[in-house]
């Protein structure tokens, strides 16, 4: 249709859209033909083509479910859009480093019978994996809870002993794949939710992975950051027990392990010198 972007649809144009819908064309097909947005199309045919919701089918293993929940705890968010009636869940990743990992998460979401899509924000070096599903956010809330702003209070909903070990390993992996990072000689995770870091510490305890927790005090108006760092001596156990699904981070971890003992002294020296705004809370 040759029309101005902001021009209202004429009666004739609306009728054409409705006829194509009645004849069995999908909204995506009509979008390609007309150049109109799906929201506009749906608004004009919703009385004859009710929105089709996909049913969530939970057929992933416990460790893979754990990864999706851990990744949401780290870099996930959701909101309800009143205009479209969508509950949108979003995983926000780094555009320059996490594209392969994004494809991995998309495959996991598709295995739940969801319909994820990718939204690239190259100017912000970010990409979003989005899913519209009330069932999925309700599924996430079976494992996680928070009050107010998610980032500050997100944590596991139940005590650790109520979760399967495979789920806990996957949860740790998903959290480290998103909020974790690989430093010069160790792997770390930083969150503003102290209880989430405590969850991760308890999981490390369960699998005998040695670590320390520090508090990084930040400038006013910014929440303090809780950091957990795996000791160099536990990196092999960390990789074997938890590891990374994010190829970028796994490659960096392998590089540290390949360098062997040459990194141990460097780490030991640095670990004794904290910035003035950092306090060791819990070495273990």
C-alpha cells in the first residue's frame, strides 16, 4: 500500500486487510504485502483473528531450566504492555561478545515451545532476546522472587536443599554466563542483590568451590556491588562442575587454565590489595 507512515487506514484498506485475513493469510504475510506493522494489522482484524498464544511445554532437563532461570536472574527483565496485552520477558546481552550465546538461549527457549525474537541495539552495544508469554514469566516466578526493582533483591525462592543438583549447577552457569566475567586470573560475578550472591556462594559451598565475597561501595545514588571471586586453585573444579555456556567466557577461562601456575602469583599479589572502597565480607 502506498501511504504515509502516519496516515490512517481508509475503509477500503481495512476491508482489503480483513479479506486477506479471512482468506487465511497470516499477519506476517499481510505485513509483507502491505508494509504495515503487526500491531496495526492485529488491531484491525482482532475480532476475526483472535491472538494465538503458544502453550509453554516444559521438556528441558533440570540443568537447562536452571540456565534459563539463572540467566534471567542475571540479565533478565519483564513488563506488561497494556496496549498489546503482552507480558514481555527480555534477556539483555552484549552485542559485540554474546551473539553466539544469544543463539544458544534462543534454542533453549524454542525448546519450551516459545517464540523468541532478537532485537539488536548496535549503537548501545546491546542485544535483547524477547519472548511474549504470560506462562513463561509465571514459570520463572516458581523459582525466583524479588521486591520492587528486580536487580536489587532478586534471589532463589526456596532453600537450596529443595532444588535438584543439576538445576543448581545450571542456575549458577546461567548467572555466570550473564552477570559473571572472567578476569586476568579468575572468574567472578557482580550483583547489586546481596541475596543472589549469597545463593551463588551457597551453591559453590555445596560443590566445594573456594571463593571470596567483597563489597564494592559505589558513589551516592548507585547501589553497592557484591562481588564473588573463585580462587585460582578452584578454577578447574569450577569448569568441571559449572563452567560456561557462553563461548566468549569459556574461551577466556580456558586461556587462564592453559597458562597454569604462571598466573597464580599475580592473582595472589592482587588479592591482598583491595581498593579503598572494597571490603572482604566472606573468604571461604
